[in-house]
């Protein structure tokens, strides 16, 4: 369907008449709150949207189509939540594997439908808990995993053939995936039935998050090793979660989040194809991870635009034939950067709005932040409220009863088109630079995000952007929120377990496995996953495996960006 030219002309004329009469008269009595209303990326929002804003060439079948079909704007599945709800996957993990295991079982008992593992910083950076660099950080922002022993405890009593698990891990993703496969093996669960996701998105670490270890080229090799290994051996597993979440948390706006995330995805697709794998062999298991920020309607449009744009890229640029290769399936997390320490209960409302945007935008799984996360790791009570937020949306709101309920809104469609077009401009500019790796090396992406973050903060400080409880509606009251405190003796417990591990394992077999890994890493493109799995089977620690790769590849030091 396209809009009739004469009807559009009539609508434009009537809109002009309305502005000059009804609106003008009303404004004389009641002026608008601002001179201009803007999207987060700096485009002016009109007072009203009509079919005329979409234009006479706006084609329903080309731009929207139907859910489950190209270009997937309205959703990747035909019936979306009418079949089953999104996966309610609360991100959790702290302290020891024993403590995190208890939290997972609690969440599952409360109706959570998937697990999401948070790892502590030493685990993310490839250090065992007894390493000097781990001091003060063991178990603080996630669970400490030093070896297969810890991983077995983490998933004790949790059937890995029935639960899907997401693991937020990047530089050491191969290690954690290897351990997960081995835990499943001990449970009698073959790797070809495992379901879940490993984040494995190293490019965004250089852009926004910082938990990289190796230089970009060997890091990309490790990432593609995982993608290719999973395509062959763990076919139900999402081998990467290409993550815009952290890009947005670093200060990017909605357009930048879409553009830089998909540009990362393009880089990964190119890298795997260059190693000889057909795009339709691995692309169906690429997944994405987005942020749900505060601008409700813009976020909904963002998710829809990202789906359409990825479908276009995969079909037209990479000539994918399988429709599943064109589907942008994504997990969403509500925006941690929007949570405030001031009046923390207000965060419950923020999270509800953000979660609703994710659902209306068609997410496949969702984590809702806890209201106390600006202060500490979440308590059991706050985690329950966060989960209940999703359940109320699912079971009480009615928004899951029809597919893409805001599709067809003139503003939503204009905004979807706008984000699509502006993100595509960014992507094309990045490709002219030589791709995302080159753009990162030049500092272009980092500077764009930094500029956006500065603009946002300046607007807050000048009260051009109101944050309730922070720069307006402020109250002077004592903080009365229960705080979760991590036991500082956790490191001692982990060190004792490491001592026991090293004294009881067959150290000769460990050295043999590590030596084979070292030799494989010295080759140009031998897949390292089988060697890493074997090393952990022999009870090599995470730090020992990572140190072998450090010896071969060295470590990365980021350039200063001004």
C-alpha cells in the first residue's frame, strides 16, 4: 500500500489549516512547554504526525510486511507473544558459586524462565582469584569462576537440558563456554542440545566496556572460533550476543546504539566468511543485546528499525538465503545508567516503562533492573520486584495479546524510518573507513559516544533534561534501603579451593593440554575451542589458560582518545 498523492495533498493542506487556526488560537491561551521537542539524537519532533509525514512512496509491504517475514519490522516470529512470552532472564551472580546457585534456584522458583550469569571482574579479565590483580574484586560484581569445580557448583541441581543460560562474558568467553559444555557433559547432556547465549562480543569492549585482554586481531580470532565451533557442534546455542547495551550505557544515543551495534555485527559476519564458512551456516545463531532507555516511543521505534536494518544488511550485503539469517533476535536489559541513588524507589517506575518499551518493541528475552542497583548488588526483595514487573506486563497489561500493537502509528513509523536512515548513514560511513575495526583503531566510535555523553550530561546540569529526584523534585531524606554486602572472605575461600585443585589434579596432564593450546594459538587460524575444552577437562584454571594466550598474543593497551 502506498498513500494516494491527492489524499496526502489534502491532509497537508488540512494540517496547515489546523496549525493556523485551532493550534494558533490554543497556543495564545496555553503555550507549549518548550520551543522545540527533540529526539535523543537531535532531530526535532513535530507536534503531530499524519500519513503525509511518511510520504507518497511509503510502502507498507516494503517497510513493514508481516511478522515472521522479511523485513521483520513487526517481529521475527509470526505470532510473537501469543505463542509464548519472552524469556524472563534476570542477570544474577555474586560471591561464590554456592551463593549464586542459591540465587538462581530462587529466581527459577519465582517464575524466571532462563538464567543469566554475571561474572566478577577477575573472571572477566582472565585472572584466578589468587592473582594479585584480583585482590578486592573477587565475587564483587558477579560470581567468581576459577575452574571447572566452580562451574559445577554454580549449576548444581540445575538441569542444563531444560534451562537456557546466558553468560555475559567476552575476553574469556571461550573458557566459560568450555566449562559449561563440560558441566553438561557430566550431567549426561550432549552439547548439541544445549540452549543459551555467550556474549562473546569483543569489539564493544574496545569501544565502551573495557574488559578486553588481547589485541583486537587475536581477540577477533577467538570470537570467530567460538562462532564456528558452535555452528558445527552446539547448533542451538547463540554463539555471540552483539551488544549495543554497553554502547548505550557509555553515552551513545538511540541511533548510535543501532548503528554501532550492527556495524560490529557486520565485522563479525565478514570475519567468519573470510575463514571459509557460508553465511547461512552461522548467521541464524547470531543474537543481539540492546538497552531499553527512558524515551518510551523512541525505544520502541529503535528496536523495530534495528530489525529492519539488519534484515536488509544480511539479505542485500551478504546475500543470505535463509530467512533465519536475516532475523535480528535480541535480548533487552533496562538501562542501568538511568537508575538513581536518589529516591531509589523511583527506579521501579523507570524500569517498568523501559520494560514495556522492550516488549512493545518485540524483544525475545528481558532483564529488568532492580531498584537498588545504583547503590549495590540487588537484594532478594528488589530482584523479586524486578521479576514481578515483567510478569505484570505479561499477564495483566494485555500488550502481549496482539503482534506489534503500535505498528501503524504515524509517529512510530516516522521515527522507525528516521532511526533506520540515520543509523544506515553511520554504518556506510564506517564501511568507508574500512570497517568497524579500523573505526575503533582511529578512535572515531569512542569520540562519537563521548560527545553524545557530554551533550546528555550538559543537558542534565542545565536542567534542559529533567531527572526526577536528581535535578528536580529533590527531597532531603535519609537513605533507607537494604544493601546487599558481599562477604570479604570470599577470596580466601576461592584461594583454598584453588590450592586443593592444584594439589589433587594430574598436573602433568594439565601442562600437556596447555602446551597443545599454546602451539595451536601460534598457528594462524586453527580453532582453539577443542584445546580450551580439553585444558578445562584436565582442570586447568581460567587464569592458566588465559596466561598461555597472553604469552602468545600479548595484551592490549588502549590509546588515549581526546
